[in-house]
C-alpha cells in the first residue's frame, strides 16, 4: 500500500532563461513500486526521509539506501531503485532542468558520479520541496517563477545537508578558510588536512568547483573587500591582514580580480561602518537596528 501526490507542468521558453525550471514535484510514502531501469533527459532529486531501500547503477552495482538520503537521477544515466518491500520509504522528489544545472554540477552541488548521497539533515530540503508543492496549486499565475526560485533553494539545501559536511559546511573548505591568511603553500595546507596536494585539489574541486589556490584567493579578497568597505585601515594594512606583505602586489591582484583598485573600491562603497568591525553573525530573529547618529 502506498500514497502518491504529484504535479507536472511545462514551463515556456522564456522561463528557461531563469537558469533552472521545475518540471514536476511529488510526495510519496509506503511500499512504493520499483522505478526503472530507465533513463531520463532531465534531473531529478529524490529525498528519502524515512525507511530504506536500494539503488542499482548501470554497471549492476547495488547500493543500500537508508534515510535520510538523496538520490541524484541525472540526464542520460540509467538508474534503477526501489524501497524495501517490507517497510517502504517516504520520499519527495523534484524534476528540473535548465542551463544552470551544468554550473551547479561543476560546483559540486549536483553529483552525477555519486547517485546516493547520505544526508545529515533533510528538513531544509523537504521544506524547499514543500514550497514547490504549494506553488504548484492550480491556477497560480506565478507558478514557473516561484518553482524555479525554489529549485535553486533546494540545491543549496541539499548541498548544506550532506552528511559529509559539518554545521559550518565542508570541513576541508572550513579549514582552508580558517588558514587562508597564513603564508602557507597548497602542499602545506594539504598536510594540515592529512592529504596529498592532489587529494586536496580533488576535495576542493568537488566541494567548491575550483582549485585550492582560487578558493584561498576568493576568501582573501572577500575579507579585503569587507575591511575596505567597513574600516578606514590603509590599503597596506588591509593587504597584510589578508596575507600579502607586498601592498603593490595586493593592489595589482585586487584590481585584476575585482575590476577596481582597492582605493576606488572603497570610494565606491561610500561609507565606513562606525563602531568597529564585528565577526558575529546577526541573529535573524533579532537583527541589528540603526539608531540616532549610526547612519
């Protein structure tokens, strides 16, 4: 015995320019029928929130599935899966396509080579799918845009909910960000993680879609932008704080990557934040407020 609710729709060509479009959404639970073997021309994210079952890849290898877990069904890749016939499982799924899917794949949010992904927390993904289901109500004039926006949100939630990340995100990226301002080579960063440089490059490429060097540069320049916008520190001091002893080199690098010289970037921001810099993340339930002469 099983229960199914699903909706399918066909976004128009203009909606595909949003980058991702939702083609369908469904919620199912119970002793569901086996799916496949089959091959699709679009992506499907299947989130299993209770129960268990199995997934069989094209080479015949069978992988057990235990909730919470994600099944990635990707275009052109044969798949075959099913819930345990004795216990069944609860699943929600979203069919989607669009040109942005290639970028999400490059960045490691969609993993064609890893069809079964254990999840540490499926609740945010399930909530995003719930928003898609609510948007799919008959007669909704904002159907295509609302569901497209929620697919982007779903991919972020699935990436953050993976069981191989901690609360702050991927542990390798967290460590690199922590050490980004120290004068360490890629080999030295790798050693800190107990990896070879090749293993570190593969891990960062999988998690962030770029090389360790590019990731470290992104962290450094991001912090430099924050200091330039929010403090009155001289450019040379900003350079040293983000790991560059040569202010001239820092300025050239910043200009090449950001498109503006550090001084020009600061002028463009047009403000300095009074009261000093804070690393504390604001509480979304009690956001900071502007009072009196703070503006």
